[in-house]
C-alpha cells in the first residue's frame, strides 16, 4: 500500500513538473460575456433570378431586425460572387452551384454573412457573401430573430475591422433615449 501511495505521489509530481515546463498559454483577452435571447423564426423562399444578398438585406430592413442569425439555407445559384479570404475585391463564378452553407449574423446595423457553394464536380468554395449571387431554382431560408438583442458593428482595435458587438435590446433603447445620438451605420465588411 505504501508503494502505491508513493508511486501516485511521484506521478503527481512528475505531471506537475511537466506542466511547469510546458504551461498552457494565457488567453489574449478576458472571455467575452455572452448575451441570451429567445428566438423566433421566419421561413422564406427566394425565387429564380433574385439576388441572395440583396433579398436578405431587404428582408432585414423591412422587418426592422436588430439581431438575427441564419439558421439554414439550401438552394442553387447561377452566379456566385464572393470576397475570398485576404482579397480586397470580388471573385465571380458562373455555372450551376448548390448552396451547401449560408451562415452569419444579420442586423439593420450591419450584417456579416459567409456562403459556401459546390459545383457539379463537388468542388466547394466559400467566402463573404456579396451582391451578385443569383438564384437558379430556389433558396429556402430559415432566419432566427433574437428580439432581446441588438447587433452592432464596431471597430475592433486588434483586427481594425467592423466586428460584431452584442448589446441587450433594452440597454440600446435606454442609451438612445438618454441622448447618445444617432447610431453609427456600419460599412461593408
């Protein structure tokens, strides 16, 4: 029994010594607190010839949506226009493409959406959704609206991009009522 306890003690010391030699890196910043909200959903279908991004933007504006997420989307495109990683301008593809993923956040204050499509060989490409994604047969979407939240785009000091900032909806109303001035509209990301 003494040998077992001694062996366990040595293992504990060895593990501690190993951890001291290779410590876990400290996080770059404190964790961000998460906000919660019940979700209600809209289901809609876009028609052939419509522009996917323009229709999403119009829907968000028409319904005055301050915070939403794309729950799902399936469909097809004849033209796909994306901003690829680390590229400043659009890349345009012509053909027939299946929408395999559409994800992102939506708000009247600025949206951030990524699209992935597959061609007839199964080759998949994705990037930032831009205007110029034209529906071939359909786009079937479910959008989840978070009524108790307010999504805004604010300049991040590290990335320097307009990144998501999440506020409770009530706090946004109080801030505006307190004379904080008009909200700044975010540019495209």
